[in-house]
C-alpha cells in the first residue's frame, strides 16, 4: 500500500528522506513541487535525482482531487467542480472583481448547521474534507490561472462550516500560509463561520493572522434561532461576546455577513437592532441580497428595503457595503452550492449500482 505524500507534514517528509538515506533538504524541493507548482507526478520533479524519484514512487503517491467541470457564468464567475473518491462532488467559486480574484472554497461535503436559507444544508452532513482536499482546490485553480502572479484571496465560505471541521481546516490554513506550502499571506485568507463560539475561542489560540467573517443574518435571538439553528447552541449574545473577546490586530476588523431576505430580516427595526448589537465591535458589514431558488421558499429583498437597511447602518457610523451576488446563472452564488449536483450524483450512483447488481 502506497502512502499519500500530501498527508505528511514537512517534518515527516524530512524524516522519510533521512530514512531513505537522502539529504533532508530535498523536502523543500518536494514541497515546492507539491504545493506551489501543483504537480501530481514524481516524474515532473525535474530538480530531484531520478533515483530519489524512483524511491518516492515505490512507497508514495500524490493525491489530487479530479477537476470534473468548470463553468463560467455571464458575469465572469467560474464554478470549479471536484470529485471526491466516494463519487460526490465539492464546489469552489472563482470571483473576479475589479482586478482582484477571490476563490471561495469548501471545507465539508454537505453541512450540519441547517441554515434555512442555504441549499448546502439540504444535503445534510456527509463528511469533513481532509486538509489536503481543502488545499487542493486552491492548488488546482491557481495552476489554471492565466497570470501566474495574480494575487488570490481565499475565502473559506463554500460548502460546509469550517470550524465544524476544526483540525483539518486549521491544518489546511497552516499549509496555505507556510512558505514551504502554498505561501499565501494570511491577510489574503478569510474564514467565514456561522458562529461556533467554542471553536472561535480555540481559534484565538492559533494566532493564524487571517481575517474572520461571521454570518449574523438576524439581530433577534428568536429569528436567528429559526434561520440558523446554531443560535440555539450559541446565542447571539454569546457570539457577540466572543467577538468582543477576540484579540484583533490593529486596523483589522471582522466582516459581518448579513443575508437580506425579503420580509424576513430586512426591516428598519432589524437594521436598528443590528446597530445596537454591533456597538463597540470593530467590523464592516456585508449586506448580501438573498439568492432565490426553486427549492427554498424565500424571496429576495427589494431594492428599497436594501437601500433603507444600508442607510440605517451608515447613519449609525457603521461601514456597510452591498455584496451583489455573483454566479447566479451557474448555481455558484452565495447559498446555492452543492445541493443540485449532489442530487444528480446520488441518482447517477444509484443507477450504476443497480445496473451492476
Ligand atoms: S450557510 Fe454555511 S453554515 Fe449554514 S448551512 Fe450553509 S454552508 Fe452550512
């Protein structure tokens, strides 16, 4: 049985090289090939001797989650679909915006948080992604970008709740930020959470230097518990206390995500309550108009209520920007990921299992 090289830490890589009677400095070369050049074949590691490549090939393999589809929408957003070994797919979304590129990646197959407005939640929870599966989405998209030097912002905001897959998410972030890994500045990485408070307190100790986004979506406990069941475990009060306790570096702010759903959480009263809650918390607010879809019984907020909501926040000296949904036509917009494809794959896999039985 060969072992997946991408599951080894840098130190473990050095150890196996030493055991092979090789110089440990090769670990640096191998890491660069794996994470910065994204090769999945020892033969491509041309600055390593053939004999070492052969030895590596005898005991190890390099995993890569196959990219099965790339769809680009009218607004330039692209959805990348990767197939996991069990046959189900995860999705990442590349969003070009005013010269910047943002890649939204997944951390779980499905999600157990059950947010009512989110299609991923309809899949339920299937499994956590491994650190190398989380990083592979970045490696593979980066490899396909036309300009090698384009700065890529990474947001852990795709399928799944990153803090519900705590260990693998932290390992993936460490690999992304390590100079021996993907070498991405922590300032270009944002972790988005629905508000898992215990994990937020754990995250404080990690000192990752990344940005943090928190989905609030409702400023009243009852409404938030209905929209986001995580609120029954970690109330708004407890969550906001955790944000106040979180040591942010100077000039850094939290991003507060607020999906505006027509007739549900878009009233002026909700806006005023949100202002009260956020008092004293260094933050900027992203207002995201809800993306309607045929599976969920919610509607988009009107332009008028969106404008009114934003104005109230601004009048209370909060920074509030509207994040227009991108990639709607390819099912890549916020809250749209995973479900449709999951149902399709379920049907395909059941069909082929029945055929071969
Ligand atoms: S919004 Fe995020 S946390 Fe909530 S169900 Fe969807 S993927 Fe999970």
